[in-house]
């Protein structure tokens, strides 16, 4: 260890209060780590790198972070620990100099549609407080500013404005409600009042008085009839007080001309009498019933049965299946009914729907009150006269009342649309009419962070003196948090952006911004590729944010592949040399200058000795195109996207420039609806051409391949079914009569019933963490003894699941059907994972490559469009080379590969680059350069050109 410390040639910061210069790790053996010893300098920015699967995460998260967490848990009482859950001791001999650890990972993005950027950063919470305390209310009826009036102000107003006039003071007790109100009238009589005003007419109180229970009524108590005079001030004040009490803070005054004036202790529109409840922070929360829009419950979106889904092709007639839920014509009641309605309008069932008048279609879809006669088949000569409910109206009713099967069927005709009540603002209309400096809270939430910063910059100049006093502390907190988001390059996000739409890197940087705000010192931060989804331009901001966190006295460990991050760090540790069982060693470590001389694979790529070569010539494509015209979703500015088929096309641009809106939210849903009848509605666009030039679309994203340990690469790729069939065909299995189900660990028969095929058992420890131990019956093999006795080449089905992909390629060398699927896993650089590895332990990049391998192993037609979103996530330079080889194979067969990517190694090898920008948010959404990488590099617009020029310049 002393020798290791001597090798750390680094200018250390003054030794902190812990008394340690280094974090010392002895004998780390977690996962594939080979009993390594290493040191990490404290209070520095340290990068742990290495090829995928080499053991970087095992060292950073499964060893250092896990031990830090365990020690923190040890500080709790045994009783408290019994509620917290298990915290296993990592497989390491000793770690010295460990600080409290905070991990900022990518996998914790919330899928809840109610979690937004604003709620996670707490900016929206402070905005709610700001609006509740300093917002000015406006009437949604007249647009006038609403006012509060005390009893004295009401009295002064009456005496000044109605002097000498006869007035009736009214206390409203019922406003716009149905009922007979017998009991209310009895109560009013008991209180001594002799008159009431019902629906604008003053009446004397009578015994057993009541009103029509089925009509809507306004009822006010006549409290007093007065003449407004200064000398009668005492009487007027007593009457106003009584009216305020019975009207619950609201009174009405009727003058000689029967004009009614409204006054209230609360917020009220003096013209229309509209009043609002007193605002509170939850009045502006879309997660609270006090603030949420009642129509969409605060989601901003509603599910409704779409006319487009019910009538997918209006060129067809009703008899030929033009109305999808009905299908083709049959001799049944519903068609007879429709025929009778159409006859009334002189149209027939064989008329194309587009030629049927709109008025008739409205009747067919939504029904009407006119009874229609249909001849009975059962009773000849009899006619049934019934009203027609309407097809969409019937489906709406069944959606709420039908069986589970019916509801699932109706889902095919539903689409998600912006809520018509709140227009996506999520809040009820009262909340949206509280304003500060002419903006409501929803308008602020829909601004990008850059615009929000500008709006808050000189806000005090636009506030009243009272608002300034209230706002002082709240504005400090809001500005501080907006500043942190700007520091980590998230200036293009909006506060109302749902967290589930963010990439792993964006969510991680939001949490990083939150941590910078806490200003903790002496902490060890561990981060997992924070540069994911970040354009090279924004990398500089991220590196500065990490250095700021380091400079206040923290140690930062970053698991990263980014070249700029490595060269800007204080110390680099390279784990390798290979992946899986070939990795787990420290192959190089030192300050960047020293590291570059140590000859590891990573160092060779950093120095340029090894590099991803630019192709000598770019593909011409097959001459066919896909053309998407007039895309206007989110921040897109009427974009026309032309994709030359038969090429590798790269979509690039700074974060927030509109790449996801254009590809994931517009292009992919259009194609998905056409090929697979997907329910997702594409964002607004004008037209789409060339769809016949491809035969399917496949999106390969980074979502997990399964959420339970029972899902694994073998089951996802489908190779496990072939392996089970192979075992079923073995002589031993045939003699015993085993079927493929015998070799499944998910069904009874061949699996170990003690652990139900999981291979592990959970031992619950009272007052200590729960422990996962191998099943005592099957010893972690998942199957019972009889199943394991069937062997192929000396290996049981459990041994096959434990093989790495690399080993399986050799083992199944003579089984083409199985080999094809396993070989593609090996080709995409996943040779180090085992066939039975739990899906929950795979990273986003690994899950994406498993999906890619699954698609590659299928027989393709050469007319497929593949869409990949940042496939280089989690990939080392060497792995990127493997990935590009695979993608090039796909394109060489005639397919088209569309990649959204920031990594210049991918951008420079593409046949065609489309750059969006020039900035993020409102300042983006345009195609600013397109063509070959060389052509884009010469562009003077945007940021990609500059970095691409540097990359191509080295060739």
C-alpha cells in the first residue's frame, strides 16, 4: 500500500479533518474484481474508467459506496435497522479513509407523471409559496382585479356612493344549487328574518315555504332595508355585520334600480360577484385536489376515444368496416339501426364515410334524442322505437362500466390528448388567474430555465412594495436553485417537464444540481456517467460544476468514458484489461500526464495511438427517402426532415434542440401507428411521404429488458427456448418423458420448489438486515436433482445459464440456431455477461445492446429502419468500435440506421448528419446543417460543426 501511495504523484489538498490523505482499498473481490488493492486521493476529482464489464461499477458502487452505506447503517440502533432492510457487507478486506458517501446514479428516474423538474428541484414548491402569499387575483369572468373589503370599507363605500338612496342588504345563503330548501326557510324564520330574495324576487317568509327542488336557485336573506346616510352609520354597520355573518363573509346590496353590487371580506370580483377561496400553497399544486384541474386531475392530459381511431379510413363505407368497432356489415340490430338513421338523411350503408354529411356522422357517433323505428326480426310486423345512443357515447359508457376484457378492447380506440379544460396547465382556472408581474404560475412552469432566469433577474422592479417584502427570502431560494440548473447545463429544460421524459444523464445532473445546493463538505460523491446525453459544448459546464463541488472540500469519483472528463480530472484509474472474467485488475492509475505513459488501452485511445477510423467513402444510399414535413411539436419550428434510406444517419444537436421531439415524439409514432397500430399519437406535423419504402421500424432504447431477476439475456433474446428444446431432444430426457416446460425455472415441474426457481432464498433477520443466501436445496442451481441429471456435453441446464456469452459461443459451436442468437450478443460486445444474469443487474447500455442483439439475430428484409437513442451510453472507445461494426453490418444489408448521438466518434463515421439547434429550448428546433460529416464540419452555424471539425482535422 505504501508503494501504491508513492505512485500517486499528485499535489494533494491540505489534509482534511478526517486525518486521511487517501481512501485505501485492500482486497476488493466484489463480482469480477481480482482481489485488488488501490488508493484514491481525497478531495480530488477522480475518474474510474475501463471497457464495459471490466469492473468499474463493481469498484465504485458495489464496493466503495456499498461499504459507505453499510457503515452509515451501523450507526443506527439494531431496532431501527430492522425496518431499513438489508445492507450486505461487500467482499473487500478493508477500506480506510472513507467519508460519508452519496451516490448519484441514473437508474432512479421516477416514472410517475406527477413528478416534474420543478417538483424534484423544489423550485415549483417555492413558486407555489410565492404565488399564495404575493399573487394578485383576477376574475376569470371579467378579467378585473379582485378585491378584499373589510366591514368598515363596505360601510364607507355605501355611504359615499349611495348617499340618500334606498338600499336592500342581502346575505347570500344559496348560490346556483337545486333543492326545495324547506329546512333552510324554517331556520331563517327562527332567526327573526321576515323576507328573502329568491331568484331576484323579494318575498315574505311563510310557513312551510319551499321552492321547486329540480330547478337551480339563488337565495339571499333580506337583512335590512336602509337609506344610506352618515347619521345612520351605526345601524348600517350593525346590518352589514349581520349580513357578513350569515353570508359567510360575502354580502350583496340591491339599489333602487334593482342593480346588485357585491362586497366580500375575501377575494371578489366587484362586477360579477365571483369570489375565490383564500389562496394557499396547495391551491397551486396539481397534486392536490385544492389546485388540480378537475377534468384531468392535474395531469394536463386526458384519455378520450378518438374519432380517428374509430374511423381509421374515411374512404371506406360503413358496410365495409369503415367504423372500426363495428367491423364489416352483419345482419344484426346495430346495423339495422344505423341503416334506419341513414335512410332518414337519404344516405346508405355503402356510401363512403367521407361523403356522409357531418351532421349525420355526429348523430352516428354521439347519438341524438329522436326515436328511430327498427323492424323486429323476432316479431314480424312489430317496430322498436328507441333513441340511438351513438357509437362513441356507447364506448365511453362501457369504458367505465364494462368488463375488464371490454375495457381492454376499448383502449384500442383511445388516445391521449391535452386536457381541453386547462389546456395542459394542470391547474383549475381560479389558480391560473393569480398573477405576479402579469404571469401566472403555469406560464412560469412552461418557460425554459434560461427564460425563467431572465424573468426573475429584475423582478423586484415590477413588484409592489408589499410584494417585495414578502418575496425577499423566497426569491433567494428560487434564484439559487435556478442558478444550479444553469451550472450543470440544463438551461433548456422546463419546470413542468415530467421526469419520466428525461434521459438518465439529465436526471442525474438535476440531482447533482441539488447536491451542489446543499453545500456539504467532507463528502464522497460517486457518479455514474453524468455526461450522458450532453453535447460536447455543455461538457465544460458539467466539469466546472464537479470541480466546484470538489473545491469546497469533497471527493468526487466519476465512472466515466468521456475523453474531456478524463483529461480534466486530477487522477484516473483504469480497470481491465478485458471484460467479465478477463477484467477486474487495475491496469493503469495516475494523474492524467502520468496515466498517458502507462500504455493501457484507454491511454492509447486518449493519445490517438488507437482510434476509430473515419470511413474512406460515405454510402450513397438506395435512392429512396422518407420525408416528414411541417413538424411543430414542442419547440420544433415547422421542420422538414428528409431521410435518405440505406445510410447510417446521425441526428445531433445540443441538449434540448428538439432531437427527441422530432424522432421519438413525431417520426417514430407515425411509423409505429402505420406498421403496428400503436396508440401513441404523434406530435403535430403536416404530411409524411415514403412510408412504403420501408417494411418495419424498430426502436432500440435503454429501458430495462425486465424488472425482475427472472428475466435474463437468455430469456429476452429467445435463445433459452431453443436451449430447452435441445435438452428435451436428448436421449435421457426422452426416456424420462421430459417436455420443454421441465427445463423452465418459472413453472412447476423441473424447478427447485424450495426457492421456486429463483436460486436464492431471503432470510429475514429480526433486528438485523435481511440476507439473501443460496437455496439450501438446489445450492443456487434453480432446478431439482432429476432435471440436473440431464446433460448435454457434460453440462446441465443450470451450467448453461451460468456460462458467459463467450463460453456459450464455443459450447454451442455446432448448433446454428442457438449459435446465431448467442453470437450476436458476443458481436455487440456482451461476451462477458452470463446467459442467466439477472436483468436487474444490467446497465442501460447493456440492456440496449441485448435488444440490439435480439433484433440482429432475426432475419431481416433489408428494408428496416432502426432508431437508436445514444447507443454509446456506458461504452468505452473499444466497445464503440464493436457497436459501429454491428451497425455497419445492418446498413450494408440495405437497412437504414438512425442514431441520436452526441459522441463524435459515432458522428464522424455516419454517412449523413442532421444537426438541430442552434440552442436548446425556444432558441432551438431548427435543422441548421445537414449532409456528410465533412459538409457539416464546414458549417458556420451551431456547435456540432466546431467539434466535428476538430475530430475530422486529426485525420
